[in-house]
């Protein structure tokens, strides 16, 4: 079972809608420990991506993801623009020329994307960032795949681990980004970037769930 | 919210259009991607200097584009860093063959976007150096934070570095001057009121009538402490003490003293602060070699001020005195 190019585009569009619906929530999370712009930043970026769909609808998956990345880099700003932009650019490089993705291809794409975020932002696990949601998601995806589970089940496991990682940011003290200025006062709040990352992988699990194993 | 704003989403664009027509002799504005550039850019053989950041701090940075200061500035949305495509186009537009210096305030968003832009510009064969300003003593500098924020020193560094570039010094030397100003400068700010981000439409935080916040940044971030209002002498002392101790500044030092308004405080009050500052420094035998008083790095309509001190030597003083001709700062010409 594979994820085709059109499935990838459907996932991106679904995510843009999730962001639009949750814009106020993401911004509220960012007001608590940041500067209250994460929802606005992400929505600006993904609305721009949505408007670009006709331009990349006939390209290969690598090119689709790269265009998403470039669009985010040039429209989001803030910390999340270069971070999510790099995620999609790297995932695009890992899937260059492909018209469909096997489970292993998706693992390679996610690995490249998360590596890109870490390379750019230099965050470690536990710094209270999106990395805290994404690394467990990648880990769970790999474990699920090596235990022989198929694509939809592995995506589900990955999204569930991502949610756990997101929830686990609540008690943490931020060591990266704006929230780190608050020191101890950043504890007790969920990280906005980890929240938008969970929405991303949750959207993948949901929009690709109907693909038979 | 009572504001001279048509639509919050148009505020940055309308201000750019106005700057282009009000200062057509000094600057040009490029749209999509947005940047403000010196009218005569690129200046051949001169290091180009680019800065940028979120909007809402005017006149910084766009108001400092012109002879003797910045070659270009990239404005982001209000309080949000600009994007690499803006920075790349601006870098190309001001490269006169001697390379380009990026002056970046230390915020994760600004750092990451400028890093990507520098990578892209280098990919196109342009020599780029970046200097990060991080002068805010209100933030504890430790391995466990994103580090100190770039604030007041940025304005002074842009002026002094711009003068060095105007003398056609090479990129490395121009960057070193900028690093030196940052290394020898410290800032501390305070707020009497919050600011109101246009898109949010309400104050970022509540500050009761009889309280103030010490150690604020320039984006309505919380400060170090909140307390009852005190006399101007006491407030000035609270701002200056951590600055003096941090570098440290010593008896016999010469300084550039900068009293900056946050956007909602009248110049009259800034002079009252300057008066107290001069007394405190005089008492410690620290000489005010040069000064700047006014609102140059603001936080929208926040009331309050910041104090920046930079330790000066003869070279820095002569670069400070050099002519500058920008919408926001102009002398010697
Ligand atoms: N160094 C980093 N590495 C990984 N993620 C980071 C890093 N710094 C911040 N983040 C993530 O970015 C999120 C904040 O993104 P947001 O869009 O609000 O940008 P911002 O930091 O406010 O940018 P700006 O300061 O320019 O406004 C955080 O919740 C965190 O998950
Ligand atoms: Mg933010």
C-alpha cells in the first residue's frame, strides 16, 4: 500500500484547514509563553500554500513538498517559518522524483524533515519545542514499521506518540525560542509548536487512513 | 482601541508606501518581497549593510536606511521577523561588490530567517557576514535560554557600523566594529503601559495604574519584575545599576548614553530621565562623551523607556560623529 501524490496534496490541504480552524487556539498557546503569533504565522503560510496547489498539482511528491517548504519559508516568518520550511524542503529532497511513497519512503521523508528542524533550530529533546512532539513520532513510526505493521496502523501509532510528546511539553521549562525568556514561568503550558506539529501528523494519519493496508 | 489604522492587515504596507513618497530623496521601497533600500544602492566598493525585524519598532530599521547607516532594511509583519526571500533580494540589491553585513537582533525567528538568507546569498556568490546584537541585561544569559535580546544597542551599532562602511573598510573590519559596539553596550528597559498589537486590538498585558514593569523587551514580553511606581531618580537608578555592573562600566570610562522612548512617552519625560542619568553617571566619574535622546527603537504605543550605554573610544566617537542622512537620524550634512 502506498501514498500517492494526490494523497500528499490532500494531506497538505487538510492540514491548512486544521490550522485555519485552530488559529486562535495556537495563538492563545503562544500568548501564554511567547508573543502570541504562532496561529497567525502558520495560517498565513498554509493559506499561501493552498493558493499554490494548482502550481504543483502535477509535479512529483518531492517537488510538491519542496514547493510547500519554499512557500512557508517566504510567508511565515518567525521561528516556525524556517523550521517548518526546512522540514518540508528536506522531506522533499528525500522523496525527489517519487510519484508514490511506501511506508519506508515516508519514514525517510519524516526522518529528513525532523533532522532538518534539529539542524536549523539546534533544539534537543526536552527543550519544549516542536522537536519534543516530532522525535517520538518518528521513533514510533520506525518501531511500528519494524514490527511489521502496515502504513495506516503505523501512521496512527506515530500520531499517538506525537500527541504524547506534545502533552509532555506541559511541565517542561523552555530552553529554546521566545518561551525561554520566561524561565520557570514557561512550565505549566503546552508548547504551541509541538501542538501544530501534532496536528500535522494527525492530519496525515486521518487523511491517509482510508488507504487499505 | 483608538488608532489611526485603516485595517490592521494593511498597516505595514501603507506605512511603506508613505515612507517611499515622504522620503523619495533618500530611499526606495521594493514590494513583494518587501524591503526599503537606499536610493543610490548599490554603492560600488562599499560593504552593504542590511538589517531587519518585525515592524512596530519605528523608526528602526527602515527609518535608518540612507547615507552613513543602513543600505537596506526588511520589515516583517508587526513583531514577526521578516522572511529569507526578502533578505536575499535586499542583499542582492545592496551588494556593491564588497560583500554584505547582516545586523540581526537576537531572537530565534530573526536568527533562523537571516541564517537561511545568508546561506542562499552565499549560494549566489555574495560574501555575507552576520553580527547578532544581544545587549538586554534584563535577560539572564545562560546556556538554557535563547540568550539576551537585541535591543537599544542595535540603533547605535547601525549608525557606527554604517559610518565604518562609508569609509570603504572591508567586510571583516566593518563586522568587527559592529561586534565591538555590541560587546561594549548594555541596555535595560521599563514600561509604564503595555502596547497594543494592531491585529490583536487589545493591550498585550495589563499593568495597573500605579505599577510599572522593569526589564521589558520591545514586543510586550514580560519583564524581570513588576512593582509600584517610583520616582524618576529611583527608576533611572534601577535601570542603570544592572547595566553598569554587567559590563562593568568603571570610573573614568567614556560612554555614549542613549535614553530611548518606547513609543508612548513624550520627549519631555525622556529628558527628565536623561537628567537623572547624567547625575548618576557624573557621581561615578563616568563621562558622557555623546548622547542620543528620543524614541528610536519603539514598541508600538508602549509608554516607558530604555537606557543604553556603550563604552566609547576615540575611533567609535569619530564614527558616531560622521555624517548620516536617513529619515530617522540626520546630522553633519
Ligand atoms: N530552536 C528551536 N527549535 C525548534 N523549535 C523551535 C525553536 N525555537 C522555537 N521553536 C518552536 O517555534 C514555536 C514558536 O513559533 P512562532 O511561529 O510563534 O515563532 P516566534 O518564535 O514567535 O517567532 P518571532 O520571534 O519572530 O515572532 C515554539 O512553540 C517552538 O515549538
Ligand atoms: Mg510566537
